C-alpha cells in the first residue's frame, strides 16, 4: 500500500483521554507519516480544561508513532485582530509543513467541523471528514456551522461512527456514495489485561458494583441514574471518568446523584488501569439519553467493545447503535426495566459461555480492523 502523510485535526489533546483518533492513528502511524494537532487556541477557549492542561510553550514531539504538535498557548488566535489572527494561522501551518514528507501524498483528516476553516490553509491532496457526533444538532455557532458546510462540500470521503450518523450525513453530503460507516473499536490486548486491585474500590465489601466508564456530560441520562440508584440502595455505583459539561436542566439531578451515599465519582484514570476498573464491576452500563434533544442517539460508545472485551454483563439505553449487539448486551428503556435487569443479573450466575460470546464479538471489532477499512477505502478512491 502507498504511504501517506496524514495531517490530523481533532479537539482533544493526544496526551488526554484516548478517543477514536488516538487509537486509529497510533496504528496508522506505524506505516504512515502522521501529524496530529488541536490547532491554535482561540481567545474564547481559555476556560476549556484542555487549554488549562496544554503546555504554555507548546510541544512538537513524536509519541505513539505520531508527531504531536501542540501550538503555544501564548499565541492565541484573536479573530477580531485580522493581521494577528492570520499571522498565528500561518505560523501553525508552517509547523505542520515542516513535518510533511515530500515523497508522500498528503491527506488532511478532520474530526471536528471547527477545523473546517483550515482546509484552504493547509496544502493537501485528499480531504477526509470523520465526524464522531451529530454536529449538526450539537453545534450552533457560526465557526462550526460554516466549517461543516465547507467540509460537506469539499471532502473526498466521509467516515461516520454509527449507521444513524451515516444516514443523517448521506442526506447532506455532496457525494452521498462516499459516506462510509466505520464504527469505533477496541484495543483487545489492552482491555484483556486486567488485575484485581484498583484504587477507590474496596473489593472486600460484599456489595454489588455497577460501573460507568466515561465522561459524565450532556449525553448521559442523569435523571435515570438518580432514580436507579435511589432504588438500588443495596448497590454501589462507580463513575470512572471526568465530569464534563451538562445541560442546565440536569444540574439539580446531578447534585442529588452525587449526594447519594452509594455513588462514587473516581475521576479519570490511566488508560492501562481502565480495564481493571471495568473488571471490578459486576455490571457495566451505558446510560445515554434518547430524547429528541440529545445528540447521543446517533453515537457509537467507545466503551461498548471495551466492556465486551472485559466480559462482564452490560446494560445500555436504546440508542441506535446498540441494537446490532442485542445478543450480548441488554437494552432497557424505563427505570423499572433497568432496576429489574440489574437485580436479575445480580441474582443469577454469569456463564462462561456468555463471557466468551462477549469477548468474541469484541475480538471482531478491533482498532486494527478499523484502520484497515479506512486505509483501503482511501487507497481505492485515490
């Protein structure tokens, strides 16, 4: 296969919580020249947690087979100061170009519409748009809206992480035959490596443990969780992940949820330790919102195949992507259905056959298989 330069633009820091971008391009970087960046911050980004975590002077280093370019924080883009803003953008593009191998063709790979404004700034031979959420309903600002319109018009191919997302974008993309479904996957080796000791969970206390791994943000059905663990006072609920931004109407329920004596927020953990936290649970859950105002229904949870690899029972909200896996996960709607399913799972012994079935499904959905799909599609089109 031909080798390429991949210039990857995504909003999350490479050194932060691993998302599909890091998983995909740490593998692609084994054979191709990958340059990853969040691009320069804008002045309104200063309140973001990733801005606070980013190095002041930036970095330009190779890690996990990828050149990770974090642009200096002190060179903020100020859009009202046109000359300064253009200078910052040009400086950023130059940093990118220094890492490009002139022997290879260049693919600009965009994960978020906020980077649409760069597609005319960064020289490339091929443009990929890989939305991981339904950005049309998620974003309302002009930068994202205009960026997505440009990407829909100019991208040579689009990859979506769920079939519902694929359907939504086929209706809007200028080349509908080039919208491909490439779901999230799993690092099967990593998530098969578990141990019995994790910080914050007392395995000596004989109480059932239900876990959610991921950020608690607007896509989570916090009302469901509150009612669930008010009813399940005999269970402990653990959240392994950060507290993200939630909608204002969720604030009251979030406060009540955190006040419950059987609920524990453990924060972000090292990626290598995450499988052990999942394994420490009796049941792992995906409690996503499915109301019409939520963008979660079009998502494909990263944790789905990670949970399956660990092998413990899984309960999920009725999001579109879950129904393909009804044979290995329980899909439940109302609170009483969740309560009954949790109690039923806790009262019955999980079989080795069920565990093996979950693991086999995960083994057929690895990140390695996903990267092969992406590279084959790109090569065929090129």
